[in-house]
C-alpha cells in the first residue's frame, strides 16, 4: 500500500538522514512526525525552517505552544496534542492550562486573546470575527504578531494534516481528553 511511513536512517534519503541527525542532536531522539515528514526532505526542511524563523518573532515559547494546542484540538490531531502538551509543559504551562487552552480559553487575559483568535482562524477558515482581532490588539499584540499568528496556524495545520494522513504513531505521553468531549 502506498502510504506515508515513519522513516528510519536505513530507509530515508540521504537528505532526510542529514536532517534526522540534526534533529536527534537537538531533541535526543527523532520524533515520529519528522520521520514521516522526511518522506520529502524538501517539505521537512521547509517545515523546520518556517517554524524556526517564526519562533524568533513576537511570541514566547508558551504562546507558541498555546497556538499549537488550540489548533491541534480543533483539527483533532492526537499526535500534536500529545507533543505540544509535553512541550507546553516544558515552556511553563501547567496541565490545567493546556486543557483550558485546548478548549480555546485561558485565565490570562493576553493569552486568552491569542488562543481565542487562533481557534477562530481555524474554525472560520481564515475569516475570523473582527471583534476577536480587535481583542488581540487590545490585549497588547501588534500587527507583526497577527501575521506570525497566521503563520503558526498554517504550520500547525500542515503538521496536523500530515499526522492525519500518515496516522503517525504517537511517541509522546498521551493527553487527557477534554471533559466536554469525554461526556459527548
């Protein structure tokens, strides 16, 4: 069957293997998402370069993880929920905060504006409510942050869709389901 698979250094292209080695040095191991993206070394490099470039912008590590969490929740990406819950905790978010963010909310006013807008960008297919955009600016974000938010949403949708199509095995601790979804 033709499907995307988790590559290893034995069955990946030399270009992907080179990137895999750099990722192993950075993370200590090769996360499955990157082993899947390595089916195209060009796409893997583009994804990594895009995310790395955006990460040097307006948002803190916890804000970046908040965007990833709410986008993964909206897209139902269990791989990214597990990965970004783990990384979000490393960036200073608590377990309860990761769950609230996944539902599109935060007790922190500024983070709440970010999460609400990121969620709205996804559910509205890029046509967010103007009031949420205004709340984003009122919370203290600038125009550069808005453009970067759109970039992070796009990068995370790419990751989510890649994981959906590849059915990427989760290699991070599983996450708790949201209570309202667990009841439904």
